C-alpha cells in the first residue's frame, strides 16, 4: 500500500522509503511471475565465463595468478554492469505501457519509482553474482583472502552495478522506447567493458589505450574486486572504486529524478 503524502521532512523520508520498498517488491514479483527474465539474465555471464576460461584462457598469460582467478572478478563486474542496462529497459517498458502514468496518479514519492527499480535490479544482480561464484568454483576459481574479503569484493561489484543502474534509468526515462533503451544501454557500455582490465592485463594494451583503461571506472572497480579476491593490496583500489561509485550516484540520481519530474 502506498503511504499518504507527508507534511514534514522526517515524514517525507519515511514516505519515500516506504514507497521505494513497495516499488522494489513490485519489480521483484515480476521476476517471480516471469522467471525467464531471471534465467536469461544469468545465461550471458555464464557464457562469458566458459568462453574466456576455456577458449581464450590458454592464450592469455597472467603473471602471478591462474587465469580463472584473474577472470572471475572481472566477470562479477561485467555481470552487474550488463544487468544494470535492464533498469532503463524496464522503465522504458513501464512508460510505453502507461504504468508510469498510473504511478503518477498516486500520492507517492517521486524518487520511489526509480529507486524501487534500481534496488530490485540490484537484488537480481546479487543473485547473479552468487550464481557466478558457484560457476567459478566449478571451473577452479577460489577466493584467496577469506570469506570476509570475498563479501567485500561482491559488495563492491553490487554497489558499482547500482550506480550504473541510475545511468541506465536516466537513459530509459529519456528515450521512453524499449528497443531504443536496450540499444543505447549497450552502445556506451561495451567500449568501457572491453577497454578495461576485465579480461586482460592493462599492460598488454597499446600505450594510448592503456591511458584510457587505467582511468576507466570499470577497470578501477575490477581492480578493487580482484584485489579483495586474490589478497593483493586493496585499499587504494577500494577508495578509487568507491569514489567512482558515489560520484556516479551523486550526478545521476538527481538527473534521473529530474527527468522523471519533467516527464510527469
């Protein structure tokens, strides 16, 4: 049930949280009723793991670690980044079907529709990460730095995916068309993913590409996840990754909400 409109700042915060949880539940129930959405969102990262581990892994030399241990932290980040594109697709679908108009007719907090969608997709990403961890263990991957650091590694990936979900939310609200949102979501993500330290060491790239890859936010997130997974020095990559994550949130949460308000 949607809460009634508040009269004070404290009530507004409570109202926003309550409405966000309602919208999160609504989006999660969609995965229960349409399980194929969850199934197909897990197939792609599994395919990437198997292809890179068994097809390309033998040709890629990673000093100081097995390639599968090098690869899986990158796949964790790739899974949440690709999964984040579904936020924009889902919002564009709601717009095209008139669901957003129905939400606007209710006395609910403006950020709740977007926040509920991004949180639901983050929960789905969490499930995908657990699945990818299981697949990784089946092919020889292992966290080398204990359970606590493994949890930190997965949390870094989840937060990074949440930040990218807000970028995707802005794209979905701006384009309002499912096919356009899906195409636009991948157009800008693919260069960031493959020009990063996700699949190969940055040092193997041409000098001009190294300069980009080293400041690429995906490289920085992957390096942080990899550090906590392998037990290498982690605090510098962690701080850089968190700076990118919260920087993206600070910029794109207000932009997405403002776009939602203008569309209202």
